[in-house]
């Protein structure tokens, strides 16, 4: 069986830090373009009814995409594919890809058709507050019929990306989301003037983006000789294992997304603009989460899966410890910087056109609450693969259910005194509970073993983060002064503060002996 393998069948080993930097760089470009997209949307739509309608119509398929494609499917598919890539022949790998792609397409095509027919009822489920405004409900349903096919297209894109990631081609899947942002920017600039309802142009942009992202990855699969010929085969051994793993994984890795969706449901019952305030603040938190947390989670899952398949327990434990250190190294200062610079960042990015001063204040409240949970969000991204790589999806399910119930309780306790910001804070608190339980159970199972040097490392991180916050607080002008700045003055100030904060932080780390070579790790 081994003799049948080719250079394309067995992925080459690469440094995890190098792969992580590649994914981070591509993701940074994608997230920056996403912020540009949100600036354009905020300028044209602000935080009104049209914006609320689009955000809900896009959030539903996007939520399901994260839940199924990047969540349950990815976490179930990659370990099985990694095992095939190390232990099976090239022909068996192709059979797995053909059967998986065909089965995935068949299921999602059916779900998409049903969802498009039942669009108004889906809006009632995901945003019940819209039922008080029949016109808003109808507009959102029309948008959902355009945006829901995105789930099918982007899930097939995620399937392709999982194959490329398993073969250590991380850059292509990481840069693919740029096409979504470009499509939405193009729709806002060129389609909005042609539409009676401007927000409808963005729904068309989502549909166009799904097709563009899938088409973009096809040539790279062809180059590897791994482009599947989709044919449903639910009886295939690999497909059955993937389906078995997917069920529990629906809760395990995507609880944070379910919690964010609950925020939207409850926010739709609050004053107009609440959905948009949560959206804009969440978008800022998604930048470091995607660039650091998701990037590390992306490269570590196939690496952990291969280590588990080869029975390398010591290296498996060292990888998890490495991932936690990287998350804290980058996530802690990012979270604190978002909290200190909440209003300046929101003003620089979104305070144009229809976005008001009041919108900035409200979004800043939820941004600080989300920032509080950023480290926990990131830890979930790297701790959950510790279970999924070992094809254990049941344990994260139990943890996920506990965290989700806790989030509901926190929502009910905090929504009345803090409104939309209470919803964001509830999500952050439940994320800490989720991450804490995942870490505890991994450690209890002997899978997560903390390596030497954590006391010194904690002093380095906390000291550097504290100095960074002090520098940003002292140097940054009062947030109301930012309202008087022009665009380039705002950009200049934000750029300068980012450079200042990063310089202070990393100088402190270097002074205490931390070096880049300390974070090298082989896949």
C-alpha cells in the first residue's frame, strides 16, 4: 500500500510557525478587506432597517457555513482525510474525496432548496423581532433567498480548502475570503445605484462571492491531482466515519457561533440599530480572532491529526502547549488594545455617511464586552482540535451544551441592565467557561501537558500588555476629539498607536529574553 503513494499523496512536513504566519498574513489581508467592506456598507447603509435586514439575511447562511462547513464538517473531515493521506493509497484517497464531495453537495442542495422556500419562517426563527414590521420581514426574506445558496457554494469551498490545508497548501484557502469582500464592495459601488432597495445589492454580492470563491480553488486542486468527481455515496467507509463525527461536532466547535446568533435573536427585540451595533463590534473582534486564533487552529488540526495517526503523543502534547502560548502571545495584547481604543477604531472605520455619534458609543460598549472574551474565543479554536484530531467529538459536545446553556442564562441576566452590550458580555463569559472546560479535560486526559517555563512566560506577557495599555491610554486623544479628525488624520493616528503599542509590547518581551526561535514547532 505504501508503494502506491506519490509525492502528492503524502503531505510534506513544514514548520507550524511558518505555516501559521502564511495563514495569518493571508487572513490579515482578507480581514482588512473585510473592514473596508464594512466601511463601505456603513457609509451607504449606516445602522438602519436596510442594514439590519441584510445582516440577518447574511448571518443565517454565514452562521450555518461556520457551523457545518468550517465547524462540524471541517473538524470531522480533516482527521479522516489526514489518516487516509498517511495510511492509504492514492486511489483510496480519490474515492474518499469523490464520495464526500458528492454526499455533501446532495445534502446541502436539499437544505438550500427547503430554506429558500421557507425563507419568511426562517426569519421568524432567527430574528423574531422583525415580525413586528411586515415590510422589514418581507425584505429580509427576499434577501435570504439570494444569500442562502451561498451556504452550498461556500461549503464546497471549505471542502476544497480542507484538502489543500491537509496537503500544506495553506495560503490559497486563507486568501479565498478576499473574494467575498471584493464582491460585496463591488455590489455596494456598482449595484446599489441600480436597486430600488440599496441593501438588496449586497445580497446579490453574497451570491456572486460564493461562486467566485469555489471557482478560485479548482485550479489548485487540479494541480495536486485531487479535484474530485462528486458522486453521493453515503455507504463509503470514510463518509460514514465523517458523518458519525459530524453530529457531535455541530455543538463542539461552533458554540461561540451559536451564542453570537442568540445575540442577534435577542438584539432584534431591542431598539433599532442593536443588531448593527453588535455586528460592527463583532467585526473588529473577528480581525484578531481570524488572523491569530483561526490561523493557528487551521494549521494545528491537520498537524495534530497526523501526529495522532502516527502515535506521537509527546509531540501532540507539545503542539497543544505551543498553540496556547501563541494564542496568549498575540491574543492578550489584541484584546486589551481593542478595549482601550474602542471608540477611536470604530470612528476611524465606520463614522462616515449614515453612521452617527450615538451609533459609535453603542458599538463601543459591545466591542469592549466582546474584547473581554477574545482570548477565550481564540483558545477554543486551538483547544477543540485537541479532541477532534483524536476523532473525539463527544467531549466537546458536552462542554458546548454547558456553555450554551450558560450563555442563555447570562443573556437573561445581563440584557436588561446592559441591553445589547449585555448580550456581548454574556457571549464572552460563556466562551471562558467553554475554553476552561476544554483545557481542563485535555489536561485531565493527559493530552495537554504544560511544558516548562510558564511562570516566566506569564510575567513576560502580563508586563508587556500592561505597559502597552498604559502607553496607548496616555498617548491617544480623547475619543470625542477623534470625531473632529479627517479621514487621513484618523488613519495616521490609528496606525501610529498600533505601531507604538506593538513596539512597547515586543521591546518588553525582548528585554525579558523572549525570542522568535522559542516558538518554532515542526508539523
